[in-house]
C-alpha cells in the first residue's frame, strides 16, 4: 500500500511539472503564484528532480 502512495506522489509531481513546462503567457503567471503558495506541500524529490533537469538541459 505504501508503494501505491509513493507512485501516486511521483505521478502527481510529474503532472505538476508537465503542466508547468507546457504553460506560457498569462497562465504561466497564475501557475507561478500557485507554485509559490503550494510549494511547501511538494515532496522533496520534486526539488531534486528539478535540479537534475536544470543541470542536464543544454543552454540555448
């Protein structure tokens, strides 16, 4: 049962990041405000994955 919770948390984190990366325009500002309000509820793995992605993303 604990594995299911972990998988669900990972999937929800994935969906949040996917929505964040695909957004643009005024909707991006709204998501940014929501992110800053709710980031205390995000799992620590969200930040680890985010840092890893930043390091592996080539500069444009």
